[in-house]
């Protein structure tokens, strides 16, 4: 079983994904002016759904189609989550 599909790590990954999507959408909606907000709302939502769905699908893909695994390293997992959620 791949490292990131083990239950505790999967829950952390899904939680981090939710935090990232909510924060990215809230910043995006607040930073735009009123005139373009109505035009961009649908495309921003579509992009966020596509990115989230692709990321979640990629995390679950090994359950459907086994492939070579990356080394199992808790340190690499936590470093990746930290870098992902760090401000740009």
C-alpha cells in the first residue's frame, strides 16, 4: 500500500487539500474588483474543482491501478505538506 494512502496520512492530505482550496478561493474572491468578480467566479470555481479533483484522483489512483511506489518517508510527507500550505 502506498505511503500516502495509509489512513492517518490520507486524512491529513485531504484536510490539507481542503485548507488549501478554501484559502485559495477566499483570497481570490477578495482580491478581485466587483466588475470582474461575476465574470471570473465560474472559471475560478471550475479551476479549483479541476485541481482538487485531479489531486485527489492522483492520490487514489494507486488503489485502482498499482504502480511502482516512491520510498515511504514520513519526513518527506510532512515536508511536502508544510511546503504546500506555506504562504507563497
